[in-house]
C-alpha cells in the first residue's frame, strides 16, 4: 500500500462530527489536520495494511493526525531501533500521541528492547518520556510469555511509583496508574502491592471538563476480572 492509498481511504471514511470535535479541541498541535476518524476504525484499517516499516516512515512525516496514528500501528517492531524511538518521542507535540505510541497495544511495546527502554524512560527528567515509559511498562505487564520479567522486577517499579507519584503531573500520574493496573493483575502478590499504592493515589481527576469520571485504579484491581483471574 502507498501513502496515496492511505490518504484516499481517509478521505472516503472522514467523519464530520470527528472533524468538528478536532477543531474545537485546544490541545491539537498547530498545523496538524484531521479527518475525524476514531482509533477503533483506524486499528481495523491498520490490520488490513499489515506491517510496513517503509510506509510507516512516510506516514509519520505527514501533517495528518490519522496518518501519524496509522504509522505507529503498522510499523514493524522487528526493525524498530532505540534511535528511532528517541527521535519519535521528541516529535509527539506535547504528548498528544503518547498513548498510541507507548500503550494501547503499541508496536513499540513489541520491540525486543522494550524493557530496557521503559526502564530508561521512567527515570527521565522529560515528562513525556516518563509518561511513555509507564505506558510501555503497562504493556510489559501484559506479557505472559516465559521471557516476561520476574515478579521482583514489577515490585521494584511499584516501589518507585510509590515514591514518585506525589510529585507527578497528571498525565504522568495517569500512566503510572495504568502501569499499576496492569501489574496488579499479574499475581496476588503484585495485586496487593499495586493496590496499596493505588489507594494512596486515589481517583485521578484528569478531565477538566468533567465529562469523564476520575480514573480509579482501585476499582480495576478489586473488580470482577482481577478477582476471578487471581482468585482474590
């Protein structure tokens, strides 16, 4: 598939309500345009495209919001490098693409160096890197393969979050909470440790407009899914 094919699909599937919402938002980068298409539909389209590192590189340079998202979705984790990740994280324009870049089943989280990168970024002085680092940590927590880190690895991160969360800005705090949510669903021991810190954090009021409920990790770690999975 070519970049022109992607553009044709975006034009065909553009959503006027989504475009209107995009124009009203005050957090969008200057010079960026959108066709108002939601992430669910973009993911479905990206799956039909498949892995294509060359196309991903072309789409990332675009000034179209959806093209950048598709770029992150179709990139090939086998060809990703640390240098590429460091370059792209600098181009997230205030972090508006941080969630797709680092979490939400991100391609970057499938790279062979993801643990090394997450450990590096959660210690960064740059808030966007910290946010992405915890997003990657959430993805790492979902790894059920034998290559997944040991329990002590996650306990160490829980301890670090406990120390750092009081001074974390809301976007980073949200990513920390997301990491706790994932880690706390791995084992009973991790659940207890993550729940302790989640209670300290409490519900996070991340939406200034009040249209979304506060993010409460405690509910996720004590909900039906975690209870059934871990036998709590």
